[in-house]
């Protein structure tokens, strides 16, 4: 299976060329938590030890599946352990693929322990939950549907942390795991889903506002959704976007391969946040009928790739693992 071979190659490449430059390589997500599908990639990151270690970062597409081996500094891992950044599974639910030393491994284990203690600390977890509510209140900017996706995910994180936990199965199962949290007001998951099922910008904003108020009341803080803020149009240099496409191609696959409207919604939100405004995917989303957004995603992907190639950009596509090894290990 390609995913197993990719993991083996990542570790071997680190040992051969970056043994002095990388502290740890870790994998998380569907590859180890039982939620992988036929088009799933391997979620993998590494902690650099030296500046040269950052050069280990790699994006590529193998047999139609995108892989992103990305760096996370010790500083950022520490922030995650302190609940100051998202992606708690990147610390709490990982498999260590490579450790340069026992000292590096123990340092990481110490951060895992710290994260556990932070989650169980009543006052601290409430403080972080309150901070996330404030963050969500200020997120209404740019594309309304993208902002709404960020808002409900941030509020869901606030509820989980307030309950001394997080979403171990990631975004794929966030709604299911939110529903399963004991003792939370039923309006919280109801409004979460209502945002996803909205038909208009106005309806979407209204349900975001309602969810924010319910979560704020539940945690015991005050918050109101901020005024909408437009964002300036971004200028895109397509010649440099090959690596980004390699990174997000697996998110396109999430749309094609899933019939769960919540999973498709979050994938579309994630993609739209990385795409030019005129390549609109999220506008074709309909909770009751996913056919339109699947078709739109294919057209957008084709157009995005064409723009990159026409601008002289490069996309690293490989059919076999042997091609990958020859390209990177020569």
C-alpha cells in the first residue's frame, strides 16, 4: 500500500540525509485513527532540530493522492500543548515514526503530559475556552461561508476544551464527537448543523450568531458576533503555487470520495480558504445534494492546475513509489 511505503520512505530519507537536523517525525489523523478511506493521505509532520532540517519539508502527489510532510517547530508544539493553537491531535494522538534521540522523545512526551494537565485544569481550560469564543466572535470576514466554517469549528473547540477534551478523530468526526459530549446544551450541535445547512449568507450569519451566544452562555462569558469585514483581493502568483496544489489535492479528494455532507462542507471550506475568489467551490455546496459541489470541485481543480502550468509552475506527480524514490533520493 502506498501509504505504508510513503511512511517507510519518509523515515529512511530522514535517517540517511537529515539525522542531525530533525528531532522527531510523527504521524496523526486517519492513517492511525481508523478513519482512513481509499483516497486518504498520511498526515505527517516533523520537528526540525536545525535550520537545515526545514529543507526536509516535501509535498508531492502519488497515484492521485497528495502528501504534505511539513515542519512544526518546538515552539509551535509547545503552544499546542498549552492549548493556544488548534490541531491538538498533533500532540495528543500521534505515532512517533522517528526520534533522533531519547532526549528528543522525552521532551515530546513531556509536552504531551503538559497538554493533558492543561486540559484537566478547571480554571485554565475555561480560560482557553473563553479565548476561543472571543476569537470566533471576530472571524466574520471575507467569504461568509469560509468564515462560518472557521467560526463553528472554533466554537466547537471551545466547548470540547471546556469539557477537558478535544476531537481525537479530527474534523471528519467533529460534529459526531460534539454531539457525544455529555451535558452540553442541545442548541450547540443544532446550530452547528444549521450553519452547514444554510441557504443564504444572512441565514448562515444568523446561525453563527446563535451558536456563538449559546456557547458563550454555556461557558459563562459574554460575546456577540462582530460586524462583517471585507478583505482586499489577493494577487496570486500561479508560478509558485505548485507545492500548495500538491498539499491541498488531498482535500479535493475528500470532496470526491465522501457522501457525508458535514465532511464535504469542511473540506470545501478548507479549500476555499486557499483558492482565489473567482474559483468558487463553496458556493455550489448544498447539504441535501452534493452532486453540484463535486462537479464544481472538479472544474475548479482543472482550472487551478491549468493556471499553474500555464504560468510555468511545476507540479510533482508520480505514478509509483519507485518514481518518488528516484526523484528525491538520487
